[in-house]
């Protein structure tokens, strides 16, 4: 089957996909009148070269739900912040499905099923400490970005077609915090997807050096679109760095959400409004 993704995936050799790739169907549940499936993806890869850590980081949980509609279905794939489980993004499911768009959420490295700190959401410093204690002497950001690109690619190509017919021209990404960084790398550097909505985060990732999406931001042109929502009172995310990235994009935009911090009580409602507005023309 011809690939439905036209990207330039450049995963580094240490995490190239082996032949082993298995999908386990764990359970399903009703979610506001929709069926939400819980899958486990077994995809052994050498990430840190510590077998115990790699078992956690390489394999991951996925949740997916499809709207009851015929024909090609638009889809959004959602990524959470560092150390956070994808369940924190479940507030997105009903609004997205109500629009007639499929929703897929996967755990990002260090979060949820991929935690290396006992399943508890923790700060980056604790993750780095855990890696160091396990004998991983350097924290290479790039390898985790390439890992997620592989995951997204495999989900779109090898998993989602089992459950419904995906529209190959309407593949969206939603990221929160660290998830915005991961999604931005896939969207800008790897040309994966057609629309990105980033919430309380941005893709100006100086830790990636020459691979910083900033240097390819000028390639994001219509009909592809890149939109960020930052919190007005967020003390962690640099609005200047986010604006610098968006300013280089012919199809980039940014908004500031009043009263929103880095999460918090107003975050969910503000996020839903942004998601609905940014994807309303896909229905």
C-alpha cells in the first residue's frame, strides 16, 4: 500500500524500527456515547541501551475513538506534557468527536505508560536524575523526538486503518507543553500532518541545535497551518521565542489566552475553543 504520509523521516540508526511491531487491544469503554479503545503498542527499540528503561520508553499506550460517519475521516493525534499521562488530554475527546473528527492520544516519552519514575508526573530534572542513576550519562533530546516521529508514523500507517478510513489530507496534531515541542518537530522537520495546534508551548527548541524547527519554519505554508495558544499568565513558556517561530511561518499564528497559566482551571475550556476554531473547516 502506498504510504499516506509524504514525509522525510530521518530517524537516527539507534532507534530504527525492527520487524517486531505488535498491537494489543486492552479494552474499550463508552465515553460520552462514543467507543474509546485502549491499545498497547509493543515496538522494541534501543533508546538508552538500558534494557529496563528501553522497555518503558519504546512501548506505549494509545487511546483512540472514531466518530460514527462514513467515508474518509479527519484525525487528530494528541501528545501531552513531559512526565504527564495522555489521560490528562481526555477533555479533548468529546469536542473533537462531536466535530466528526477521530481522536488519537498516545503517551509521550516519560509520561504515563512510558514513565521511568514510577508513573508519577515529575519535572525534567527528576527524569534526568533517573537516567543518570541508570547509567545513561547524557540526555540527548533528539532521540526522543525521533522516537515520537516513528510512533506517529506507525500509528497513521499501521494502526489507525484497522479501525476506520483516515482522510490522508486531514491529519492534525495537538500538543500540550512538551507535547508541542514533539509535535512541532514532527510537523515542521518531518512534514508530518497538515495542521498543528499547540497549547501552552512552542516549537522553538534551541536544545536541538541545528535541528531546531525554527530553521525550517519558513517552509510551513498554506494549506498547512500552525497555531499556538499561550497562557497570558504562564510563567514557564517564553512568548518571545514562540513569536519568533511563528513570525517565520507564512501559515503560522499565535494567540494569548487571558487568565490561563501553565494548565490550571481555565486551561481546558480555552483549549477546547481553540481546537474547535482551528479544525472547524474539516467538518
